[in-house]
């Protein structure tokens, strides 16, 4: 119910009840308007917060993809390894390397 709706109701109420009842209904209508305004403000705040969380999640996903793009799976003699991660004196890290494994942890469930 908007303030315009309340304004339309006020004349109808004025003609249908005594002064005390009219005053009570006016107070109640004013309270309804206040509640509605509060709810709209709350909804706007929640929407803004949701948009911020979505933007942060998208940035995090992009960062994960950038990191993963630097860690590529290579195969040599049928043993996959990470081209980027080098574990001296052992050579390249086996695939998936610790970085890719850490970035993928928990993502399997969220990708389903």
C-alpha cells in the first residue's frame, strides 16, 4: 500500500465513522505507510548487498581462473605434471599440483 492508496482511502473513512474512529484509522494508516516505507528501504539494502556479494564472487571466480590458467597440465612419459610448479630437487610437481588442487577444493560440489 502506497501513500497514494492511503490518500484515496482517507475520504472514504472520513464519511464512514465517527471522529475517534477516524483518528484511530488515520493513525493506523500512517503506521502502515511507515512500515511499507521501512520494508522498501530494507529490500533496497538487501538488493544492494546481494549485488555486492555477486560482484565479489565474480571477481573471486575470475582470480581463480587466472591462477589456474598459469598452472597447466603437461604429460611426459604418461606422468602428468604441472608446467609451472617446480619442486627442486624433484622436478615438476605431479598433476594436479598443490595450487590447482587447492583452487578446486570444494568447487566440484558448487559446479553441480
